[in-house]
C-alpha cells in the first residue's frame, strides 16, 4: 500500500514561507497605487521594438543577453563581464542568494524592507537576519554591522528603502562598507534610485567600482516602466558575476524584454521627463497629506509611507472603497505609490475623508 509519509517531501525550509500568494485583485476601475509601478506606458519606441521582437517568439532568446549587456556596460561605464541580467532584479537577487549563501549561512537585511529578502534567503536554505529600522524608517547601519557574524554571506541594503522611502547618504554608507568584513557581499538594491533627489544619496555604481564586495541591483520595472516584462540586472565584480550566471534560470529574460530594455536605455530624455513628473507629484502628495494632518516622512522613491500603525488595514480598505488600491502592512503603515495626477488626487480625497473620521 502507498504510505503517504514516504511520498515526495519538499525541503523543510519551505514550511516557513507563505503557502500561497493572494490572487491579482480586481483592478477594473481602480487606481492601482499598490505595487510601485510606473503609471505611464512604455517609453517612446519601446513598444514598437518589443512588438518586432515578439515576431521571433518561436526562438529562444539570446541566453547571454549580449545586446542588452553591452548596452548596460556602455551606459554605466563598467566591464560587460560585470553585468548580469535576470528576470527582474528579484530574479537576479535569487541567483545571488543561491550563489553566495547555503545551509546555515546568514543573510542580513533591514526590516521592514523589501519582502523578497527573507523569502529568497529561505529558498536558498540560509537564515534570514532582519535588523529593525530606526524610528524614522531608515537602515540602522550600526545595528546591521553588529548583526554580521562569521556565518554572514550577504547583506542587502535597500536604498532608497521599500516601503519607507528613506535613503542612506554617501558618508554613512561608505563608513559601513569600510567596516563590513571583506568576505561578506553587500548588495545595494537600488530599484528606486532614479527617484532620489537628495544629492547626498550615492550612486551605488560609484561605490562598486573599487570595492569587490559590493554588488548593485537595478531594475527596469520602476522608473523605466517595464514591470510586466521582467528584466533587471546586477553589476558585480568577479567571482560574483560568474557565479550569478551559473545560478540563473537559463533563458530567463525573453528577447522581447531584452530588446525593450535596450530601447528604453536609448530613450533617456523621455525617461528623465517622466521621472521628474513623478518626483513633482511626490512633492505635491507629501505636502497635501501633511496639510491634512498626516505624519509623512520625505520619500526618495516613487511612493510615500504613512506610518499609521493600528489603522493601516482600515485605511487601505477605505481607499479601496474609494477606488484607490494602496498597500497596507498590518499594524505598521501604508505605502502609496505615486501615480498620475488623477490617481493621486483620488487617493488624497480618500485620505482626507478617513482623516476626518478618526
Ligand atoms: C520593485 C523592487 C525590485 C524590482 O523588482 P523586479 O523583480 O525587478 O520587478 C527590487 N527591489 C526592490 C526593493 C523593489 O521594491
């Protein structure tokens, strides 16, 4: 007879991961300000390029993503061998954890920060070491340094931080990098860097250049507006870059995504214009929320963070009722992506109604 206990057993690490993800909500008729997506369609010329590439969908993509890698290397002034692309920067981050950390190793990150960090760590069999943010939502670099042990293989630094929008400045980050043991890989996740306007927020690629322990993660999902095409990349020294290619899912970036990403890099003026308009909307939303009486920290990303605590879930429900989807973190706060002016207005109206009820 079949003994069910003897059947296939998933790795026990997976028991600690969420069993299912909520289905995609019904977006119809709502402003979607819950996933930090870009409200604008792909940049000029990108759709045409992508459509042309779609005609070749019977073929596998270029496994080495040669065209995109060369364009990224040129764009950022780094060796092509240091550029590793993947299916979103989350895909690259997964390759990173698999390449660097195994059973019993530790991965340090701030908390609350990007939800993927603990999940990717567990998938790799490693141990997540979350380090609480400071009271104002910033990375506590001293505490993170203190959390590094001889089991630590990777430290994720999310700059600017998702979901609080706080950003580290050059001096403090440099001091941290100088103090972290040389064998620990520091991953600077800069998914939102294009939106930072504080001149003291460093470009991680400058920090990577003479630091073999630094790896920078970037994505086409946010500023570039290609979240649906799944393309991101790492810039890392050897031997990390080579290891990343080994652990990547083969053919993980479609030709459509590769070509669209190249076309996006070539549309820089339009990109800067869109980012600037979102930065302007961020200032407008922040000021309007403060005028309504909310506490809102300044954000360096394409979202704002309301540290509401208890009422967070109710607030998000009230927004949804008013046709605006925002992201609640129960008991902590609400993250609201900056959208087009109409969506932001609808959110501000919902926030004002809620404010008057509490
Ligand atoms: C959105 C986001 C990413 C990028 O995700 P993709 O997989 O590239 O879409 C990476 N890191 C952080 C912190 C993010 O918020």
